[in-house]
């Protein structure tokens, strides 16, 4: 199990079914961290900037979909990486898009990892479970971001 309970996982995903599946399989991967879900990039950005729940004073890891209404994942990634207080937020792109140009763009903007969602349900669930294992074993204990 993950020892670092200070890392909040933020899922930015417009499909409620995918959000639930991601959270369920992160838990199966051993993560016990708090998880917050937002249905578009603007809602996530508002949260990060403290417009909805006050200033964020904890470390976070973002799982970000690309294809969403209002503000898509590429727009949010661009804004995060240009903001002096938010640029250190680790971002894992988790999306159904596997276009090489989009993958390259996300890495050039500063995403930490790009994971295409498999179309098949069992493969998608397994990919997210493995992502949860990876976060718990490697990435999450060393994540630190300051927002103030």
C-alpha cells in the first residue's frame, strides 16, 4: 500500500464511467490516496487555483484526459506548465487518443507520462490498475509541489 497519504490524485475526465473505472482500478493497484474528480479542465484549474475550495496546500498528481468539453486536456496542460505555482504538478495523460502528433505535443508541453486508454474494457481496467501500482511504488512518494 502507498505510504504517502499527502498526495491527492486528481482525475480530469469527462466520462463518469471512465472516472469510476479509473478510481476503482487505482484502488485495486493499491492506492489509498484521496482522489478528486473533475469533468473538464476548467473545473480542475479552478480547483487548483483555489476558486472553489480555497488554496491547495498539498501535493497532487493529475491524471488528465485530452478530449473534453469547455477546456480540453492539452489546453489545461499548457496553462499548468506556464503557471509558476502549478508547473511542477506531475501530469499523466490518460486518453483514448494515440495520435503520435498529439503524444509529441503533450510531451513537449511537459506531461510526465502519456498512457493511451485501451478500447477493450478488461485491457483498460488492467492498464489503470498497473498505473496505480506504478504510482504507488515509484512516483507518488517523491512528489512534492508548493502552491503558496
